[in-house]
C-alpha cells in the first residue's frame, strides 16, 4: 500500500515519465516526494569521468529516495528505466504528518528499517567474488518462498547493473549455471533445478 495514503496525504499531482527521462538530478533542491504507480526508477550517481554507478532500482508500488526527506538536496539522479506513472507529494506535508501522528512516524521508520535490510543484503551479494555464485544467490533470493520458479520484472542487463557485474559476465554466469544444471532459463523465466 502507498505509505503516503496511510498518512492520509493526497498527491499534489500525477507525473508521467518516458523511458530515459530524468525526474531529478543530484544537487536539485528537495520539495517533493514520489510514489511509483507504474514503471521503475533507477537511482544513479556518476563518477568524474561520467560513468554511471546505479545503486537502487525502485519499482511499482514503492516510494524511493527516502533519505531525501532529511536533506535539502538530492544526492543522486533519478532516471526512468521504463515509462513511469508517479504520484507527487509535498515533503513539508509529509514531515508535518509525522509530527501530528507518532504511529505514522513509527510506520515510516519500519519502512526505512526494511530498506536498510535490503541494502545490506545487496552489499552482501555484491561482495560474493564468483560471478556465477553471485548470480545464483541473486536468483535464489528472488524466488518466492516455497517455489522454484521466477519471472524477472526487469531485463538481465538491469540485473547485471544491480549486482555489480557487466552484462557479459552475467550472461557467462547464466550459461555456466545452465550447463551445470543448477538452473533452467528461458528469457526472463528461471527455474531452480
């Protein structure tokens, strides 16, 4: 559920972004918060030479850039990975809602704690040296409990960026996993063997 709606907040506006469009840039002042109705937004920083370093992919039914709530300027760029539909909320209204409703503030803190857990899992994954084991661990983590199959919501190239591999290394790892019969794969569909 939309955490803004839980607080009784209504969107200021609805915004559409086409694939590749920027929502905000590093250094832009923060006055708004966002909830993704449809699509995916990638949060990216750039090295001095312009090389993009993606560090988060937010999907439909998620808010993102939560750290922006407590700073004055965005610390990254937000780029639509595909066509997106967003609800736009006022940052000052959200902060006021927390002051007026301690339960809502606690609920938001629980959301932030879940985000920290997810980021720690991603760091753990990226620290796996073997590309093949990293890809397998990623797939295992995405397969729903009690199931053996998964259809990825994003491209394998996006997965490669998410787990810190080149797409070539990811495809070599997938080929090795298929060859060793640890997975079966057809496009974005994967089955653990």
